C-alpha cells in the first residue's frame, strides 16, 4: 500500500509551499540588476555553491553563531533544524529498504511506518540495517522533541536564553508556530500508536506505544493520529511563506546569493527582499540595540524594523532614530546588512528633501606627500588638531593641512540621512581639493570621514585614520613614545571599528604608552558613544542615556582614562565621564620622548602663540 | 537682655523677618504698618517664582514667627520722628508715641504707575493690565477673561515697564519682573490650553538658580514665545484686542501683532512711605530715589545716622529671598548696635523648607 | 496709469497675524527642541556651511517662528548636515532634525 | 476704549494759550497747498472772535524744511528764527503764532536750546545784531494756530451755523484726526493733550458735534518726512506711509480726515489720488476718497462760509459728498471760477477716484 487519503494535507501543503517559494524567489531574482543576475547564473554551477552549502550546514542547520551567543538558544535552533533535516534524510534512506520502486512519492518516507505496518516486513533484529534505521529515526525524533521542550521553556522564561526581550508574533507566526510545535508530538503519537500494535519502532516509539496501549485503544487511535500529523505538516507548510519561518528557506537562498558575490546597494532592491525575509526574528538584535534598551526608543531593532519593511510601511522614527552604530549587524546570526536597509528607507523619505551647495567654489592646496583632513568634528576638539600638527611636525612629515580654515563636510552625514545626491556634491568638492595636493597618503582624524572617503570617494591613494598613521610613525622610529604605568580603556568608535574594521592598530599604539584594560563590551560588540550622526531623530536626553551605558562598559575595569579615536566620541563621552577622556593623538603628545622633540615642541608652541 | 526696644517701620517681608529675628532674642519690637494687614505686596500675590508656591505660605510663615515681644500697629502711619539722646521718639497718627533704642526702615517699594507709559495705553485700552492685576485674577477669579469676557487666545507680556527707561527716570533693573513674567506666562499657558503666550523682552535676566530652568520649561513644555524687543506702542482694535508694535531685534525688522490681553510688567519704584521718611529724617537717596545705605557692599543696612537702619526693597529692588537675607543682616547689625552678643545661629529650624512648618514655630 | 516716476515701497514690518505659521507648528510637533532655541547664535558661528555662504540656522529658526517663510526652502538647502551645531548648541536643539523637518514641513504644507 | 483714561492725560497736558494780540506767521507751503486756510484763520479770529492778530510782510521761512533736510546748520536756523522774533518785537507783540507745525517745532526747539544753553542764545543775539542790527525778545506765549482754534472752539460752535452731523441719518460724522509729528512728538508738554493722545483736533471734532475715530496707525507719520518726499527717489516711502494709514483707518469707515500741519493734508489728499491710479484702490464709500480738511476749513464749514472761498476746489479728493451730508449749500457752477470769476481750469478725470465736476 503506497497511498492513503490522509497524506493529502501534507502533500498539497508541500506543493503549495514549493510553488509559492519558486514564484517569489524567481520574481526577486528576475528583478536583480543585470550584473547581479550575471553573478547568479555564473555562481550556481561553480565551487561557490559548495562553499555556500557548507555555510548553510554550519549556520542554517548547526546554528554555529547562535551557539556562540547562547548554548541553549543554539541547541534549540540546532535540534529543530538539524534533527528535522536528519529525519528527512534518514527517513528517505530507510524507505528505500521497503519500497520496490526507485522514486517514492514525497509523502512515502514521511509516513513510512504507516505504509509498511505489517508483521512479516517488520520482524527484524535490532542489530540489522532496518533496526539501525528505526533506532536512528527515534533518536532524531527525540532530538527534535528536546528542542521543542526548550522552545516551550523559552516561551516561559526567555532570559535563560540570553534574551531580555523577544519578538511579537503576527497571526501567521502563531499559526505556523502552533502547527510546527504539533508536528513532532503528533508524529510521536502516530508512530507510537502504530508501533504499539506492530512494534515497528525503536526504544522510543515502541515503549511509548506500549505505555499508551496500556490505557488507550492504540489500534483505533493510530489512524486519526496519522491524519492529525499530516494536517499539522500541511498547515505548517501553507502558513510558512507568510510567517517568520519564511526565513528558513530564504536564509539558505541568501547564503548562496552572498557566495555568488551579490551585495546590498544603497537603494532598496530585490536583493533587499531576500535579506528582509531571511530575518528569523530571533531577537538577539533587540538587546543589542542601545537606543532600544537605554534610550527607550521602540521600533529600532531590526527584528521590529524589518517587519515594517515586509509590510512596506516603515515609520519615520524607526527609520531615522537609529544611530546606525551597526551593533545589531554584529549580533545578527544571519548577517543581514541592516544599516544599508535602513539608509535605503531614508533615501525613500528623503527623495524630496533637497540640498544645493552651488556656493562652494573650487580651491587648490599646495602639493605634499601627505595630506591631513581634520573634518568638521575635529574643529570642535582643537586639541586633536594641535596634537596632530605637533606629531606631524615632530616626525618631520611633509604634509598639508587641507581644512585648516574650516572643512567642507565629508558628506557622510548626508549619505546616512539618505541624501546621496547632495552628499556627492560635497564629496566631489573635497575630492578635487585632495587631488590638488597630489598626496600619496591622506590622514583623517574623524572616522566618520574615513568611512566615506574609503568607500565612496574613489581616491586611489592610501587613506589612514590618524591612529594607524601614528602607529606607523612609531614603528618607523619617526617618533618615540614612553610607556607609563597607566591603565586605560579604549572606546571603539563605530565608524572606525565595525565601520572600517580598524580594531587593532589603536590598541597596539596604546600598548606602547600604557596598559590597556578591557571594556565589558568592545571591538565588534562595543557600544556607540551616543553622539552618532547616524541618527537625526533622537533627543539629546536619549543620547545621554546611551552615553551612560557606554561609559559603564568602558569603566568596567576601573581605567584611569578612556582613550578613543574620534573627535565626536571624545566630545560625547567626556560630558559625563568619571575619568579623563582623550583622543589617541592627545595621548601620544603626552608620551613623546626625545629632548629634540621637546625643543621642537617649544618652538612649535611659540609659533602658535 | 530686657529693656531694649526696636521700632520697625513697614510690615512687609523685610519688616516681618527683622521683627521675628530680633524678637527671638527677647528684644521688644514695635512693628508699624500703614495697611490694615501685614505682609506687604506679597500678601497681594497668588504664587511666587520660581517654585510657584502659594505666597500665603511665605507671609503665613513670616507672621507666624512673630512672638509676644512684637507689638503690631497696623493701619498706622508715622507722623513725626525725633531723636532724643540715644533713642528715637516716634509719634504715630493715632497720637501714640513709641520710644525705641533703634529704628529700622523697611518701607519697601511700590509698583511703577503703568499709566506713565502712555503709549501702552494702561487705563485707556480695556485689555492692557499690569502683572499685579493678572496676579489678582489668578488669586480671585481662578480664570482669565479679557474685558470682553472672552478667554484670551493670545496674551503678551511686556518686560521692563518702568525699568531701565530714562524716559520715566528709572535707570535700573527691577530684577524680579523677568522671572515673574515667565512664571505668569507658564501659569497662563497652564490655565488656557492652546493659548499663545508672548514675552517681549530686552534682556532676559534669569539670575536665580532655578530661573533658567523655568525659562526653558516655559519654552519646551508650554511653547511660550520670546520676542526680543521693547514695545514702541500699543493700540486697541475694534474688537477690543490690542495691537502691539515692536522690533524683533533678532530679525532686525519691525513686527506687529494682535493680542487679546497685554500684561505690563511694572517694575519697582521707591514707595511713598519711604519718600515721607526721606523728608522727615533728611535721608540720602540715590539717583533712582532709593534709600542710599552707608555703603552698598559693606554697610548695606546702615545709614549715616547711628541707630537708624535699613532693610529690604527701600534700598534697591530685591527678590523675596534677598529681602529676607537683607532683613536678617539688618537684625544682626542692630544687635551689635545694641551691644548684644551676636547670635550664633538664627533660631528658626523650620525656615526655608518649602511650606513645611509655615506659620508654626513661634518661640 | 500716469508715470509718477516712483512706486509704493513695500513694508518691512513683520505682520505676525497674517503670516503663515504652519511650518512653525509642524516643527513644534515633530521636533519640539526647536522651541527651546534662545537665539544665542552658536550654531551660526560654528556652521561649516556658514564659512562659505550666508547661512544662519539661528535666523532660519527665528524667521520660521515668526512665519516669515518666503525663502526658507533655499536657505535650509545650504545645510551640510555635518552636525557641528548640534554639538555646540547649549540648549540641546536637535538642529539636524530641524533642517530635515523644515523640508518635510514644506512638503506637508504643499509649499 | 476707556475715554476717562484719555481725559486724565488731557488734564495733565494743558498749556497756556494767550487770549488776544497774536503775531501770526504763515507757512511756506500752505498758501499753495490749501490757499483758503490761512486767510480763513485770520477771518475767523478778526471777524468772528474780534481778536487783534497781525502778520508781517518781511517774515520768511523758519528754515524748517532745509533744516530737516540737513542743508542748513542749526546756527543759521537759530539766527533766522531770532529775526522772526525781532519782527514780532518790533511790531510790539508777545504772542507768537506760527501756522506751520514744523515751524512750531522749530521755535520750541530753539527756545529749549536757548533755555539749556544761554551762551548759545547770547551768540545768536550777537550774530543777529551783526547781520541785521536787530534785537529781539523771546515770545511770552508760543502756540500753534490750531491751539488758538482749540481755545475758542466753544465760541466757534456758538456762532456756528452747522454741526458735524449727517443730516440724513442724524449720526455724528465719523472723523479721524492727524496731528503733525512736530506738534508734540518732540516736546509732548507743548501739545494740547500730549503726544500719545493729542486733544487739539479731537477737541474740535467733539465740540462741533462730530465723532472722533481712533485707529491703529493714528500716530504714524503722513509720510512727508522731508527728504522722503523732497527727494523723488524716496517718494515710494512717503506714499507707503500714507497708504499704511489709509489701510489702517479704512475698516473704521471715516468720513473725513482732519489735520493741523501743512504737509499732512496735502499728502493724504494727493496720495489718495496717486494710490488710486497705481493700485486702483480708493478708501471712501463707493469709489470716493476720504475728504481731507484743515482745521481752518472745518471751522469755516461750521461757520457756514462758502466752500469755494475755503478753497475746496483745490482738493484732489472732492469734499462735496461731505458738504452734502452736512447740508451745506454750494453752487457747483462756481467751483472752478476764481476770485474774480475767471476760469481757473478743471483737473483731468482720474481713472479710479470719483471726482465731482
């Protein structure tokens, strides 16, 4: 017997799901930029797909990143994903034993125990191939069920899973999760009832079947149980595309697309759909968001924001109030480019917001090997300017101070506000200015500038943050630093660390001068100072809340000073900091040795009086 | 330390505080007040800046601290003052005479007569009132309506009326009007939701510790508008509303607008009572007609005449807390003069805690 | 009309009652910190754009409060959004959001 | 509006106005602007009130116009004024009565200067002596001619044949008054009723049966402003000032504008025409303008003088509608006939402002 009516819910559900997915995905892929479509076509039948498969296994099945975040959470996701996956694979293999035909209908392995439920086929020793499969199938079922138990516990008390807040559910989310949670208990029941009669199971289903049989009419109940099981499966498949569980197939797609080299752009496009739909709403981003946790701003964390994108109506506040600090990206197990998606929505709002800088007149700067661009923010922290000039003169660097008499903004703030066109105007102006110096190296004091200079200016010269350049000067012995018995903590500026991947150089430089003590959150996990220009919406009071949090993490190990490498961070943190806050360049001039240097310092100071 | 007697002219904040401070050390006090009630201007006020506590709390506390050593003569004016030896003979209009070892003048201030700024039309335009009138509305009516019985949709406050104005011969700042205007602006906004409130100011002199906070609250919470510029003139429209002309000096352009109620922040001028005593005792006054102490920094409560002391707003505009400190300082000087040991602390533990224990604590 | 050789000069007076204060209301609602500006001019003094052109946020906010909105669109356009003013503002005015909201308000009011 | 409040102020600002024996000095411009006014003033004082008033053929400008246009120095002004005083002294008078508001302001300014700086007075006496050999006494009583009409307003009302009442409705005529800036804005205590709420013209209107209409821009300048009008390039400001006042008074539906200055009535009258041509706007009922009168003309109306002898034919804004309201008889045929019957010519018809021919 290879068919029974009860398979229909599962079978139809499965087909509907497949059709919907195929339609959705193909529409999105068709919508790609030609270049991306090209990448896709070339990618499919290349080694890239293997890599992708590998990552799918690590992330989508094993949930490695989840494990890193929290073992219980990781195990919960892993047990569901991997357990189910193995049930399907193993079930298919097992079905081969019993079926004569080569290609079984897809429901056959799923309901195998129903179809092969007759005495003589099932008389097997435990130490036989069929027996082995039976054992495995029960083991995997147990694995999944264990995950289910955890899921239920998580419901009750999520903090065991390292989550303060969990996501809210939509109707389809609820439908899907209910059916999902029913699937495996029902499978257990169906198989157990059947096994109670024919002993076609293993340690779990057989014994559980006998137990049930002792006080229930197992034989009569087994058939309804198979029906229920099939219904649960069908229900889950049908609701999946409209629920958070859409992330299961979509995340797999996304991993492949990434491996094919498709990247997010500034503007919202069909690739963005894959990213949005890949969000499992696992909620790790919620507690990662300082604006949410400390500035009490709702709707910012991606788990919430991306849903509004799904419904295509993100509100102004959730679009603009985000600091774009990128901490949620660092946490996201799926690796969604949330900042890009956020800015893409700002562009949408900003479409009619103009800006015209026709008043900027081109100007020239004398040529030099090295050019220094302080940036707007640095003009509000002149100590950094002075420090940099002092260091550069001390090291006898041939340099030009490009914006000594006031900067034209680098364009990053406009860029982050979604005003690309206007940002480009400013960028062109600065680009010409810098090109006029014919410099080979450009030093920037402000990480905000650094990021956009590196990513969008298209200057083919070396662009370094001053922390990197100073470290080089030290290594080249152009300046000597004395190490003192001083304990300091380093604050990673968002745009320098997560933004530009510069974590180590500043730390190495600091270690030349003092002992670096850890902050409770640092590097990728460091928290924004609160001053980020990424947000236009939040109030100064909310910014203070974030600063407070950051200062707590920085002073966790009682440093004597906080060192940062960004004028904006410095200015923001020093407002409420219990200890001194210095830019790394200011720290350096305090630690310069060599009498010559002090002489030059004096001359320098006189010149600047 | 019996036998010593001090006469205090003026039963306002300064007079009351000085009286209770001295009486607490067993000195006999004659407190002479021309009005029927004690408390001076503050007794006519509804709420006080910046905390907006009821004025009654303060007057209640001050009068409550008067003990049996204080003889109060209300509804009484001074007819004649003569110096006989070291003491003062004070003849009252009820033909009683008081003999005192020391005399303290606490004759306070009067509000500038707003009619003198003819161009603002006080007394001519129905809807031009003074800050004192508004305070009475607060206290009496508990609601604000203009002369047409309409609840105002727009109210304007004119700062520096009679202050910092050569045209009326007052070259000084009255100190308290700015913050009073802001306080009243907040109160009006609170009473009339949606009412637009404007302050026309030259400089905002928020000198007190909490004044700036009140100023910010007025903007942030109540949306009070501040227009920098002094009113040139006001005019009454057909509907009784007031048309004001001012320069928005920050926009460097003249501005006109209509308000349903215009409140003039009358400043402080020296009181008629003070003027009378100036003639009686031949006291010195400064160019603004306030009493001139022996030295504004070092001997702010003394005069050239031994045994004659000054306290409160008769020497210069002061806020209530300043007046109270000044009165205590005067009391201390008087103690010294009477060769009594200077007190180590003022025996009024409850004083200063907002309202708490107000009117109690008679020792 | 006979040529008199002169015309009637326009009035420089701000007529508050007839001015359009919708923009001011929009800002008060969407970026309330706009209300606490006390016109100290720090923003204008530190302004990156101000180095190169006549742009004064202080003046812009003042004009909007008075309903003098004739050329606020072109003025607001000059802002580079660099954020110096926001750091400098003693009253914590959310200056960059004021600029963005001026442009939104103009859109909302169909101006 | 609380009239009692105004009365308080009017009480404060009363000044001494001589009873009789006036030395009258004419205005430079009024005789050409409103030819009937000054002769009417003399006629009223001599014939109606039987006063002794004299004027001097050698009297000249007080230099006010040149002074306020910054083209003569104050010393010159003071010496010229000293000469006028000398004429009065020689004629044996002590009560000086200028017909011009600006002159009135000038004389006050000079006397006040001499009061505060006696040495300046000494110097001026010397200069006058050297230049003309003349000496002078300062006036015992200096008033503007409108002050005198104000003083005798009751007498005029008694002798009057008409009152300022609309005979069709029986309502008092709604009249706005405009005081020349130099009357009291420089020296508020030299003006009847002070600078903010002057009574000098309001008193006439009340006394003669009309209703005084106050309006927001009452205090505003008519727009003459000397250089604003005299320099053609600036005339836009001048006319804008008048327009501001018209716009402000229009809602109050005034039936006449009463003035006491040489310039003001001229600009109110002529600018109404210019504005009607430039912008097609008129400020009276159905296309008419608002008639502009000098206080002498108004007094003349009250006393029943012939409108054409008062010089109404020289007004740009026709006065006939007002005369009709009061019920004053006039012969339209005689409007453009001069003193001895010859035709003085008709003005062109204006495009918007209603004329009466």
